[in-house]
């Protein structure tokens, strides 16, 4: 829960706002707000990104479906994309729910910056983008996708478009006061 998190107060406050949106979507929809389809937690290793994601699910009292970006990296064309589809279908079956993709950079590397690319990786990323487009920002699907990355700089720009990971929360290294709290 949020009680277990210390040292990253600004990030925690942003995440708590998202939890309130998940718990009370009608309150926000009434004033024209969009329910975030995706939340991207960015920051150095060991700063509490995964702990924050687990706290979101615990506080919202919804199922937490954990996977790592490397779980989708496959040798066989089509298998990674199928796993992405299965993940989102599972989340919809138990909705409201949170999908958490740790190490998103393993799955979501930019397609246009000279990084090595092969058909399977691109197909898997395209499937993730399509599944995220299927999350209803009006709160109908009940699925929120949360991801964490240490390497925001290598992510494909399409991941951060509206309706995908449209909420980016930086999780930094705690200051001296924050470290004492930890």
C-alpha cells in the first residue's frame, strides 16, 4: 500500500491521484476528464517504480497482472504478439484490473532510431499499441496499463501518444530527507 512507500513523495502523490480516478471514474468523467489508459513510471533502477505499481492495485483493490517486457521477446514470429493479446484479454476478463509491464524498454524500443529491429519485435510492439488503443478512456474497459522503464530515451514515441501511456510519472532518487524516510 502507499503506507509502505517513502522518499518519493511527488511521484506517490501523482499515483494517488490516479487511484482516485480509478476508484471514482464517474466523478472525473462528469467534468470531462479522461481516465488514463496507461501510466508510465520512469526513473533509475531501485527507486520504487514496481512498488508504486503494486500500491496502485492494492489501494484501488483491483487485480494486479505482472509481466516483464522480456516475457514478450520471442524467437518465433507471432508468439510475442499473441502473448500481448492474451495479457490484455485476461485483464479484461477480471476487470477492473491493472496490467503492469516491468522493463517496458525490452518490448517498446523505438522503431526508428537505428536500434536493431526484427519482424518479431516490431510485430509485438505493434500489438501492444493496438491493445492499448482498445482501452477505453471513458472507463468502460476497466483496464489500466502501468509500465516501468529505466530507459525512457529508447522508447518508441508511439507509446506515449494520447490513449496509450499518456500519463508519465518520473520516479527519482530520494533526497536526504526521503532517504531517512526509507
